[in-house]
C-alpha cells in the first residue's frame, strides 16, 4: 500500500510540473491566475508526496519489526527442540556408540528433519596428531531396529512430543593394547523446518582446536537457508575445512553421495 501511494504521489508531482510548462506559467510574463493555479497544484502534489514518503517509511519500519518479532518467536520455539545424546559401549571390542536424536517440545511438528554426516574430532593425544572426519558411514536408526545410511535417508517429520530417528556413529575408542579410552568430540549436523517455513540448522559456536589446542565448542539451533550446511561459515566451516575426505561443500561430496546411491 505504501509503495502504491508513493508511486501515485510521484506521478502527481510530475504531472503538476508538466502542467506548469504546458500552460506557459513557468514564463515570467505568465498570467497571475495561471501561476496561482499551477503552484497550488504543485504544492498539493508535494504535500501528497510527503505523506506518501512518511507512510512508506512507516510501513517499512513496521514490516521490519514484524519480521524481527517473527524470527524471535521462531527462535524461542527452536529452543524447545533439544539435541539428545546417548553413549553406549562394547567393552570386548573397545567400541563406543555415539547416538543423537532430536527431542521436539516446540508445540508443533518439525518438518523436513534431515541428518547429515556428523563431524568427529580426535584431539591430539598419546602421540597421535589431531584428526577430523565426517562420518559418511553413520546410520539412522529407524522403527523396528531398522537402519539406513545417513547419506541416503529421506527427511522425515517429528511430531510434537516425539523424538526423531537417531543418528549413530561407532568409534574405536580403546584400541588393543591401550588402557584408557581415546578422547573424542562428536558434532551432529542436522536441520528442520518449522510451521512457518523457517529452516534451522544445528550449528557450533566457540573456538575450533588445532594440534596443540582442544576444541571449545557448543551447539545450538540457528536460522539457516536451503544451502546450509554445504554453504556455511563460522566454526562449522572451520571444522569442515579440517576434514580429511568428504565434507559438505568439498569436492569429494558429490562423488561420495553418488557412491552411496
């Protein structure tokens, strides 16, 4: 509405100026009545333009405020969606099972819930260098103990009060001959859409480690676009850049997905 009024006011001003020229009232020797009429029309058009500009600016401010409040409401709902970890062990194999699921307490369904290969980090320890990889072999735990590979699993819906299918990674944390388990960091990568079409991704914040420094990262839901996580920034992109092999946005990504198809 504001844009329409602004456009009509601009047209009115232009027409008033054109009328002054057309009637010859711009000339010094123009009739007084013509000047009065022309200037009056121009003044009226300028007043209308001023009102339209004010209305347009006010509408833009209100739209920005509405968008800001809508985003704030969406983020408040997303805070009621928890990322739940579960840890299991096979002592005889020295294997640790790391499983994450999404617990929905937002008050409405989560749509297009999708898992991506999680990032696993082995910090520098016991003479080993830091190692980072995306686990493309991780599996999604479905109904009835069924499993499917993370790269081929279709998105699903998580109703309010339910938990998503979990994603599981197996880590050999106690190699033969080693007494203590190796330390590791596990970062799930997941996304969902809410009732209003807002897309959220599980992102990490803090400081990414190196050979001489451990990770200091925590996760939370953030608004993201359709290209996330293949195009992302911040600590998550730093982790992807440290990955050996496949990572979202890396050259190996397409080849790995085709190999899983």
